[in-house]
């Protein structure tokens, strides 16, 4: 027994032996640690996803939600993915956003009902009013006028049997385009929606002028421009003084 212990001590006291043992222990630790991390990263996690496209302002119900398993590393690398279905059901898709079919749910796209003011009417400056212009597929050039575009508004009417046609408002920004259900026309990628009203935020004096023009049955036509017109916008102003004078001359002045 004594000889065995002496042999073990000699074996362990050998520098080469100690080096080999340290290397083997290090390799074992690295192997175990690597496998632990791989298992942690690849272990499946069950998370919800959208079974259908869910458009802006839509209430999310249980039948719209499916479940799938993904590696846990996907969840940990994306802090905005919602894994708890309780944080989704009976919530709403935020304004201006769409959750595509088969997409995961992200916290930036889901809101409580109390957080859902109509973005169309948010942040309208003081002294401005929303003007709704009735439109259709033809007058929007086949849905070619988008929110954010800068366009012109032309007026057409007959005066003493002659046509009066000209630009009334120059460089006006399209705030929104909605269908006859009040839904934003461009918020869905799968559902074709027909434009019914185009909304603008205009100074109060221009709002009154446009309302008078409609009351006089003047035809107001939205006229699109190119991208440079939007990217380098001018002031929203009345262009043709003659048309403005005609509208005011045929309206009752208020004191």
C-alpha cells in the first residue's frame, strides 16, 4: 500500500503529468460549458404568431393567434418579441402598423385601447382644421396619392357658360386617405380598399375657403406632383386670387 501511495505521489509530482491533467480538465470544462450553452441557445421556446394579417387599429383575438417553437436564442436576441400571449389578446395593433401573416408579435406594434387615439387627428397645430375632400378611385389616380404627399388642389366650375379652371391651393400635404368605413386605405397589404375621403390639415382661413367652394358646388380636384415636389415643399398658400375672389363674392360675409 505504501509503495502504491509513493508511486501516485511521484506520478502527480511529475510536471508533464500535471500539465496533461490540467489540459484534460480544461478540455472537459470547455466541452461541458460549450454543450450547456448550445443546449440553452437551441432549446425550443413556444411563442405566439399571427395566423393572419392584422391591420392597424384591429383588436387581437385568440383565433388570430397561433403558436410555434423557436430556438431560445431568437427570443433572447430580440427584446421586443412578445412571448406571453396574455400581453396580446384583447390588445390592438397600433396606428399606421400592420402585423403580417406568420409574423411574431412585437411590443412596439401592440397597444392597449386607452393608448389608441386616431393618429390622423393627433398633433394638429393650433389654428389648423381638418378638411375632408370626397374622392374616389378615379380622382386619386388609381390610389396613387399617398399620405405625406404634397399635392395641389384645383377648382373647376362654369361662370356665365364658360369654364373656370385653375389651381386654388398650392403645396398641400395629404394627411390620410380613408375608405367609407373610416379605415386607412394603405394600412393593409392584402385587402384592397377604395378611397372615399382625403384628409388635409389646413390653416383655418384655407379651411373656410375650401368649405365655401364645396358649398358653391365647385369641383375640387386633387392633382398629384412628383417626388421632388414633396421633398422640397413650399408653403401651403392660395394660388389663384381670381378664384378666391369669386368664392368670397358668392358667399355671405360674416362680421
